[in-house]
C-alpha cells in the first residue's frame, strides 16, 4: 500500500473519530503529496524515497515552528505542532538512536579514511545517502562534526 493510500485510509478513520489533530496533519501530508505529484517535471508517481523526503520536510517545518512558538510562550500553538509531528512521524521509517548513529558514522569515517573536520564533506555525502529517512540531517551533521573533531 502506497503512502497516499495509507494517508487516505487514516484520514477517513480520523474523520469518523473526529480527531482534529490527525485530520490537520493528514490533510497537510495529502496536500504535500498532491503538490509533489502535480509539480512541473514530475511523472505523477512518487518513489518511496520521495515520500520519505516529503514527510521529513513536513516534520522539520513543524519542529521549527514548535521552537518558535516555545520561545514566544505560545503553548497553545506549540501543542498543535507537537500533535501534528506525532501523527506524521508514524509514517516515517523507524529513526536511529544516537548510539546507533554514532557507531554507524564511526564506521563510515573509518571506511572513507577521514581524519579531520576538513573531511566532513566526504563523510556527510556517504552518511546522508545511507541514513536517508532514518536520521535527521542536522543530527547526522552534529555527530560527524563531533567524531571528526576528536
């Protein structure tokens, strides 16, 4: 079952259950998928990695908004963002833990032969492809920077 079909099924269930948070989130995902499918140069079909990128983008947008709302003491809006993040993350692949990520990146550093922060680009290129959908780019970057600066 494609992501779009899963979203539609869950959207119907959320409508029946009158779950406002799920409805907001699922409608946003559905809109993003439709936008990607109908954008200029698209074939009308999305690959799984494209679907994951869309979901990650939506989660990142909500996390950025959440941070801003917390800084401005807008707990009402922050709560909505947290609810939407929780719903959208259900459709993403299981995220790697910090320890799993450190171990895997240490192996990549050894394979690539990186030894200093100047080699960060080499490591990030491999790590970003390998962990696509499993870890946030910001987190990957922080771990790579930490391991290379030792």
